[in-house]
């Protein structure tokens, strides 16, 4: 699921990608909100909160929310720079390397959640997770040609509405735009992605209630397995 790109991918590969990575993203995002009251990946909400704090002259809170947005963008930028460099050099499995980086950076955050008690623990966790969510979302968006976006639920919900409208026109015999092709596949993919994100969120909160920061270590291990398996397959497939 982290090897083939764009048109070389099929629905099954995209659904598999969405199931695992959207599920993990949902678990981390919901657990972070449960633990420290902030969303690491909800840039719509974070920009809205930033606007509110700027309007009410809450400077420190404004800077924090601005930092979340900028760090998310930084994660996306780093992912794209790695992917661009890897593709120029013909590095197989470059997308898997990005997920491997996410796994390796997530583990220290889990340790920080378990053992750090200082006041800046909240900032470290939320900014670290925002960076990783930006990195993951950019990686998945690039490899799937934007068909899968693991943290962009607003966009997926919008796409579902559009695809439902297309389906209604098809049922009424009024499809004249050619949008019928692949409509059901896209609708299924977006529904599966939102379901995976939501289910992952429920599981993430339940697990965090039981074991705390061990959840982040478990997610890191799972991402590590996914990335290493993809790299093994890429090496086996050759250039």
C-alpha cells in the first residue's frame, strides 16, 4: 500500500491504506484531545480557535494555535521534500521511508507522555503530533493522488456529499457528465476512511484510558511494521 503511486493503485490498495493510516491518525488525534484538550490534526478548528483568540487579544493562546498550524504545515513540507528527493534519485519505497520516519519520531513522544511531568509536556505532545499528522497526511495524499487523506475529514465529508448527489442523478437517469464512472468506488473509499478515522478515535481513547502513553508506543510499533514491510516489498520488486 506504500509502494504503488497514482494510477498504478487500485481500490483495494487505497482502502487498505485508508483503513490502517486513517485508523492510526484517528486514534492519536482523539487520544490527544482526551488527554490534553487539543486536536493535532484539525486545522479548521485550530485556525478558528486562533481567530477567536486573536480577536479577544489572548496573545499566548494565539501564538500556540498558530504554532500548531505552522508545525502541521512543516510536517507536510518535510514529507514532500523527502518524497521529491527520493523520486529524483529513483529510491524505491520512498513513501514507506516517510512512514518509517513518522514511526521513529512518534516513539519519543510516547515516552514523553509517559515520563515527562513538566508544564511544557502539553506543548511537546501537541506540536509533535501536529508535525507527524502533517507528515502522514502529505505522504498519503501524494501516493494516492489525493484520493486518500487520512486526517482531512471535512474534505472527505464534502466528497461524500458530492458523490451522493452524483448517485442520485444516476438513479434518476440524468447523468450527462460522465461522473458515474468510479462513483461508487470513490464513495466507498471516503466512507471507509471516515469510518476508520472514527473507529480509530474510539479505540484510541479507550486504550489511552487504560495505558496512557503506551498507546503512542503501540502506534509507533504498528507504523514501523507497516513501513518495514513496504520497504521489504519494494526491495523485492526491484527498481
